[in-house]
């Protein structure tokens, strides 16, 4: 299969051409609950996720970013149903992470503002790569630490706390025009990832040269970031209009890099 390419087709077709255990990592945000109308395309959740399980390598990880619509006064619960289905077909629900939006669209009505989406971290067996993001510790020395045991028990162990510690599993990002990305063209798509979210997840679960796949590529965020981080990548996007945006975005980015001789890593403080 050709890499560094977004296939303009249903992701089921792209994956049908992939051999088993082909990709190291998937990060994606599916078209969920018709919250937005992506040119009328919908997706076959169960078929697609079974294919994703097949094409992900043993030890590979998928980050599935999703939220619920509210229908007839109730959240649909689709996200939870999807998470449980992933377990049924063999994935581990390795972690339920939160994508917290510092500045969500304010909402009227009798609910608090919707600040978050889920980032289900699904793995095929135990993740083969984990490069945790760290932050400085306030206190170091010996401390009691919790450890989630195999049988679900919580074990405590004395651990020497170092000067750096893993951050928590709530990742916070500012979002919106000019913030999620500086690429103006990307905003022709209604639901783009903040680039920083993709940077953090790719860095955590992959190493350089690993192959990253996004079955719902939209404006091309995953492709751009995978390229910057020296990962191989491949994608699918069913809408011709969005694939045009993604390809233009990648072209503009590459042209700027060449013209201004910028090291892409400097753009993101990597
Ligand atoms: C939530 S958006 C993804 C946005 C993307 N994360 C970004 O940063 O721009 C979901 C995308 O899935 C596409 N899509 C819907 N059904 C699809 C299918 N069966 N195969 C491939 N793409 C599909 C939609 O056109 C839409 O662009």
C-alpha cells in the first residue's frame, strides 16, 4: 500500500487492502451521533472497528476520541456502548482519558458547559510502547504509590519518587479558530483535532518510523503531525471536499517548510 497518502474512500475499502497487523497506532475521531453532518456520510461502526482490530499490530494502540449527542433531553450513551463493544471484539480498554477543552462553546439550558470528550485508549494486548509525558514533581523521596493489579486489585508499593512524574490522564487544550491549528484552511472542516492533542498521543504510544493510521482523516491533522514527528502515516477520508482541504493543508505546510527552512519541531516546541 502507498504510505503518506489519504485515500479518498470509505475506510473499510482502505483497510480491506491492508494485511493483518499492518499499523502500529490509530488515532481518530469518528463521525459521532450525527452531531455534525459531514456531507451526509455515515459509518458502519461494528464492521469498521473489527477491521481496525485486525490491522493493528499486537501491542498496538488506538485512541478513539468521541462524545455523545443529546437527543430528546438525554445524552445518547453511544460513547460508552462503543467502549464496551471494543472490549467484546478483543481490544483492552487500556485507559479512559479525557480531552478537556479549556474554552468550550458556551451552552444555554440546565446543564453545565460541555468541557470534555472521551479519549478511549484501546490496545491489542499490552501496549508495546509507552513514552509518558512528564512534569516536575513538587516532592521527591520514598512514597506509597498505587498500582492497578492484573485482577483489578489495588496494590500499594513504596516507590522512590523521582524529580519528574507522569502527568495525569486528563489532557487539557485550548481550542478554536487560530488555536487548534494555525492552518486557516483546516477550518473548512467542522470538527478538527487540536494539533497538540495529536502530538501528545502520537509521542506517547509510538516511536519514530512507526506507522500511524487515521480512518477518518478529515482536515488531515493526523497526517501533518505524524509527518512532523517522523512517523509513517496513511489515512482514509470519504468526502472529496475534506480530502481537498487536507491535501492543500499538507502542500502549504510542506511548501512553507521548504521556503523558510523551518525545522518543524521548532513550531511546536518539541
Ligand atoms: C470528526 S471528523 C475527523 C476530523 C479530523 N480528526 C480532523 O482533525 O480534521 C470525521 C470524518 O470522517 C469522515 N467519514 C465519515 N464516514 C467515513 C468513512 N466510512 N470512511 C472514511 N471517512 C469517513 C467524515 O467525512 C469526517 O471528515
